[in-house]
């Protein structure tokens, strides 16, 4: 509990706000950004990776004859880019 208090004080000092509905405490293990996180380690959530690579849409090699669409987003600290290729599913 002492460490949690320290972390929350640091957030407050840095003027970082948290949304209570997005906060979870005292979980022995949880998934975050495709990784299983526990007190012992952080590891890829292999089940999620397996599903992502065996169910539609399945990643494929790029077909440069198709049209590409790019979506971007930015903030003060990061830039995100998503590339989409429109293709018909068989």
C-alpha cells in the first residue's frame, strides 16, 4: 500500500489525472497491450497472439497493386500511424 501511495503522490505532483473507471488495483495478473503482467514478469499473451494470427483478418504480404489508406494521430508526446489495404476476402 505504501508504494501505491508513492505512485499516486508522484502522479499528483506531475499533475497527471487518472480515470477511476480505468484503474484496477490488487490484481495478481492482468493483460495490458497484448502482454500478461504479473509481479514476477511481463510476457506476451500467447493465446491472444495465436488468435490474431489464425483468425480473419489474417496478416498477409502487401500487394502493391492495391490501394493503401493511411490514418494518423498525434499528441504532444507521440505519433501513431495505421496503414490499411482494401482487399476482397475470398
